[in-house]
C-alpha cells in the first residue's frame, strides 16, 4: 500500500482521541472541537495511505525531415487537452544519418517520460526513426505503447531516387534525407516489419505538382499512399491532406486520438465532426450529451 515514503503510526495519530464517549469535559474540550480534530486526523491518515492517481500516458511527438518541433504545436495542444503529457523533442534532422539520429533522440524521449506508458506520434521521417530504434531492441522497452505515423515513407520515396544525388538536395536534407529512397541504400525498406501497435495516416492531396509527377500513384506531394504502408501495422487510413501540413488537420488530430485510445482509427469521423469535437463550447463546459 502506498504511503508516500512516510512511516505512519496510526496509534500516534489517534492516541489523544481514543477516549470513551461522553468524557469530553475531563479534557476541557467541546464535542465540536473534538470531532473537528478527529476528522483532520482521519484526513491526514487518508493522504498517507491512499494510493496516488495513476500518471497520465506520455506522448512523444517526432517531427520530420528538415522540420522542427514547432510543426506539432496544434497536435500538442489537442493531446494536452485530452490529459496526455507531451514531450516534443527537437532534433537536427539534416545533420546525421537515420541510425545516429534515432540513437540520439529516442532514449532522450523515453527518459522524459519516466515510469509512464509512452506513445509516439510521428511525421514523415520521424516514423522511420522509431522503426530504426525499435529494430535494435531485443525486447520492447517497458511502457512502450502505440505509434501513430503521419505520412511515413515506410517504403521510401521516389522523389529521393530522382533528386537525391543533387548537391542542393544534400544541403537541404542531409545524410538522412538521402536514405529515404526506394533503392538499395533505402533505410526504410531494409527495416523489419513492426511488431508493436502502429497506425498509419496517409494523405492523398498534393501541393507540389512536380514532385507528384515523380511519384507513381496517389500521393501527398512527397510519398505515395502505398509507400506509407508497413507490414505488421494495426490500421491504415487515407485522408484528403497534404504531406507538409498533415499534422494540423482536425481530422488527422481526431484520428490520432482515436488510435491512441483504442488502437484503431474511426472511419466515421469526418472533418466537421473533428472540428465540432475540438471547438464545441458546450462540450468544453461539460454540458454536451455523450
């Protein structure tokens, strides 16, 4: 039984109050005062012995290539509103290869979520960092929870195949960016299937016609829908969102929450439902019907 580390002797708390009923005058104490003191001691005993409430689950937000932790500002606010603790580590995504980035950011994120269930929400290459690090673990780390990957290049991207050798591509995207292709040097394609709960959200809307012309099939401007899939995933859903801004979509945020809570996406959630759920004043005041 939890006692906050205190050595509590219940007899010491009550020793002055274990008196027969009706003997208050002998102690020059009125009944009301006696009852008040007794209740305070009961309250003290309860705080020492009553188990503390469970800590909230922790969600780590991992941004994508050439982005920063600021890209997850809206997602962070939504998760905190649902009671999650949120860790939003930035990492220098263009400074090293995938293996070095994963080895640096993943242990740091876990340390920030000590003694809690740890979930991950990732954007683009952030999902590959999770897969890279988990592939090196002999067992699942204690407390490892669910992973929601937003637009991950799980099978690489043909954009990298075409542009990866250009000097400008290397300047902007670094060593890790060049590992995101579909060829023999592809890190994503060399990783094993996932054996932990992963939900993937893909986009099918592009803001970059040129990049889309390099991609075979429906895409989000950088990754095809087919390439977001990974063997072993628990669920997959495609939404009308773009690669760059996928994490800011109300529907994506709502689906992310659904997967973190249940391990499945909810296809019935539409854009309007997601917006009303986030901004309905009646629900915020606790008056909405459930």
